[in-house]
C-alpha cells in the first residue's frame, strides 16, 4: 500500500437488481458509462439472493453464516408486515464501517440496508420505512439515523416519495450529494432501488425498467457532480454494485396456507395466527422452514415428511428441500431454521396464510409481483460489479467475483483488512502500484 493509496476515498453506489445483462444499455447512458469505462464484470450473489443479506456481504466480506442477516424480513409468524433487518446491531461480524472508524476514516451511508442505529457510521441515513404512511416513515428514519445523519434526513425529508409505499431514490440522491459537498466523508455507501422496484412491478425488461435506468443515470450524475464540487473526485475510487438479478414469476405459493390446513399453523376465529408448530418464511423464490422453538421430535418428523410430500407432488411447486447443513457447506448459509424450500422456477413464496395455496400468473386473482429473486445464486443472470478511479485499471473485464470479494476489494483499497473474510480482493482490477 502506497502513501497515495492510504489517502484514497471510496464511493459505492448500489443499483439494486442491476444485472450484467443491463451493461450494454447502461453504457449508452452518460453517467453509468463513466463508471463502466473502468473495470467491470459479473458478481455472484450470496444465498439467498435477496437485498439485505447481499448488501451486508458487500460491507463485511462474509456470507450469511458469518454476518447473521439471513433474510430481508425478520421471521414473524402471523405478522402481516414484519419488520425488516433494519438494525446494524443485528450484524454478527465487523463491517467496513467498523474498520474505517478504527482506522480514523470518516464514513457515511445513505439508504444502505442494515445500517440503522449503526454504532460506527459517522453519517448514517439508513433504509427504513413504516407501511402506515409517509409521516410514520419519516419518524422511523429520524430515529434510526445517526445524529449527524438526522440533520440531512430532516433537511431533505420533503423529497421522500410516497406512492402507496416509500420511494427513496430522489431522497437518497439529494442526501448523498449534500453529504459529499458538505462533509466529504472518506467512505460512502449509497443504495438506489428504482430499477428493482420497476422490475418487481412490471417485469424484467420493460419500458418502465428502461425509464428507471435513465432516471438513476441522472441521479448518478448528481452524485458524481457533488464529488467534483467537493474537490475529492480525483482521489475517489467509485464502484457500482448490485445484489441479485431477477427471475420472471409464474406463480405464488402460500405454504403457510397448507400448514394451516394440516393443523401445523393454528388460526383464531378471526382467521389470525394464534400459534404455530411450523412456519415457512418466504424469502422471494425460496422459503425457510421454521419450527416452533418448543416443537418436539414428533412435530419435526411430521413437518419433514409433509415437505417430502410437497417435493414429490407435481401439483405443488416445491422442487427441493435443502437441509441447513447442506446450505452451510454449499453456500455459507445459516439461520434459525431447519432448511430451505426451493420452488420450481418462478415460484414466489409468500408468508400469507389466507386465500388459496397457489396463484398462477393467468389466474384472474393474480395481482402479485411479476419478477422476483431469492433463487440459488448460480441460477439465471448475475449481478454487476464495476469500478473506476485512481487505483483501477481501465478496461479490465472481471472474470470472476462474488459480492464478498467486492467487500474485500473495498477494504484493500482503503488499506483496511477484515479479521475474517469469505471473499478476497479482486486484484485483477487494480493498477500495478496498488
Ligand atoms: Zn435488491
């Protein structure tokens, strides 16, 4: 590490659900093109291929067994709108923000998953919302932001969009640009979700997805302009990362509806969940099979044989059950459950126990997501990783990397090192002297 490298800055922009297949179009957009003129390639996600576990891998270099964020949502049987893993204190290993603080580097995060109540980030404006509405969302955001982050969150609170649910893209861009101009943190992570949202609601490659890319390109331009204004652009290595691709959804499976029919989820007179022996926690295209902590061996065997029946029954869209041990060995995945149900291609697992067990795309009652993720990481199109900056060799095509490698690369560029890591720096992209 040279002295120059020791003074380097890092800006990471996560374009949620951007895949490597999107690169040719993104290169036609001016600000994406600036970053893609550096090194780029595909990056394999960790399992499950959902947002919070992967964003945590990008700040810890660990898979879910190491960092503890095993899903987006906390397992909450019977709760209609569970809390997500918003709280940074749920992470079970050091993050790049912890390492930065120890090394005396200033840090910021905007909209980055699992950064609420962070003990290490100087300026944190995390991703958090309240489905009750815009004002409760602002309230939660104030509570979860760091004291200095709260100043920015309040200054730009009017830019949070609300169209039946939160829209943070405009807000996150304004906050990030303001932080860069005002505080010029040495390490900064920003999360932009618009491409992912457009894909979920309209499909993988639609005019709305194209529009989302064009909108996001403008936002990247604003953030890069703030870097220029701050006078830090020349010292900053800039990355684009993403967390997963998408798969078209063909059907939704409500495993908990079947568990309720089997008496393994108990409902009260109002149809609410009063207790449970087993519960399937939907994680997009896979479902985690949970047992009640006090369930005995008899219940466990009954649940496992029911799941075997599902896998054998062609009418039920579950093609495999992976016990926890095999997931730990194969994917570095672990959590408080028996194992993982893998749907047939394009099957979205839902937590809901009401209605029917199965909804198909041609079903007139189908009002659900059109594309989704959560599948095994090696399947379908991959996420993208791109970097440009003073330490990056331009024009390199990355031949292989994972999201944990990205975190290791970021640490390396800042002269930091994780005490334990599942990923290694992508040295292929570094200029010779780094
Ligand atoms: Zn995502």
